[in-house]
C-alpha cells in the first residue's frame, strides 16, 4: 500500500511538472504580448489625456467677449456659432474616446490579474484549472486590445484633425473681424 501511495504521489508530481512544462512557452508568449500591449494602451491613454488637456486650454482661448459680439452682423454670428459647434463636436468625440478607453483599462487590469496568476503558477511550478482555456481567452483579449488601439488611433487622429480645423477656423475668423483683438491661441 505504501508503494502505491509513493508511486501515486510521484506520478502526480510528474504530471504537475509536465503540465507546467507544456504550458510554459505559451504563458511566456502571452506574458510578453500582454506586457507589450499594456505599454501600448498606457501610451495611448497618456496621449489622449494630454490632448484633452491641451484642447481644453485651446477652448478657453477660443472665446470672445459677449459685448464684442453685439457689434457683429448676422453672418459673423452664424460663423462664430458654427465654429463653436465644431469645437463642441471635437470635445464630445475626444471625451467619448477617453471614456471608452477608461472602461477598457479597468477590464484590462482585471484580465491582467489572470495573466499574473498564470505567471505566478508557472514560477511556483503549479498551474490550476483549465490552463489552455485561460491562455486562449487571454490571448484573444490581447489581440482584441491591439485591434481596439488601432481603431482608437484612427478615431483619435480624426478628432485631432477636426479640433485643429476648428481652431484654425477660429483664428481665421477673428482675423477678419474689425475691432476684435486676436486672441492668443496656443499651438498643439
């Protein structure tokens, strides 16, 4: 009976080692992909937040005192309102990207804990549960993140272009108004 127990314990030990050895390259590849994608997500989020901050400063510079507007004709008022609508649209679209990104990052961090658990299990030599399914799920999440970053980057580029256009329209508009001091606009 003792021999059977010793043999069973030894067999379980070998099975556990085999399990770790089988999944080691997949976990290491996943961890590497995850770290690279995390860096890309973090960099993108930083860029979005920086752009938002700069845009808010620009919006503050793109205001004209109401008393100056009383001297305008209807065409000037309409043009100014169109510029303000473009500005608001760019602000809304930038906030939308930021909100979507914040929600994604929260989910990403939760999934990152699962990646860390796999790495910890690999280090400890003990992997539990359906490791193959976890790796497949997390790999899909990392691939989706890469795709999302590409989509967000495209949207972000479009929003930045729209914001720059609104800012340029404002600069040109204020340059045509007699008696209106040109506001200082920051460049971004």
